[in-house]
C-alpha cells in the first residue's frame, strides 16, 4: 500500500461500514479510509477529493448512538474517521470491494512462478562434457 496516500497513522481503528466491522487508519479522511479498504475502486472512482462533486457523500451515526437516532450525512473527503462510528449508507459512486462491490477476482497466475524462474528451478544440471 502506498503510504504517501495516507496521513501519518500509528494504528487502525474499527468502524462499522454497512454492517461490517472494518479497520482503517486513524487520523485520515474517511474517503482515504475507503481507499485503504479498496484501493483500485476508490483510486479510479469519480471523486474530486475537494468537496465539490458530492460523489463521496455518506450517512452515519456517531459512536454510541443507537439506530433510533437520525442519521447524519457528510462528505467523506472532508470527514476525519472516528473510531466506533457507523456508516449506514453510501453514495452509489462509493464502491468498496468486498463491502458493496464484488471482491476483486484473484489472479490465478499471481502465485505461479514466472516461466524463467520455473524453468531454471527444475532444469537439469549442466552437462559436464
Ligand atoms: S470527492 Fe468530491 S465532494 Fe468528496
């Protein structure tokens, strides 16, 4: 993970995101936290990152608030994550793999040794002649 993307953090904090418990970097804007969870979909998403487009809007409850409390809304690119908060809804533009979007398909070849490594690993010893 490219640490230049994130504000400095020492630990991950737990939040609830659409009914799932997830751990994200403290001291970061919530959209960065979504990026931490889903690098590709957020990095390539339609976001201005500066409060203009509203595509990053989300609805939430403060830590300790119960479900009878009305939800609040904010822009995740402007909102610093709060440990224990509950994100109840997301703008449809916010697609987080494994949460509200399919998890990325595993590349079946990712763990296979490259052809050159494979071929040398199993090559017979050189002919002494
Ligand atoms: S990303 Fe555009 S308003 Fe947050």
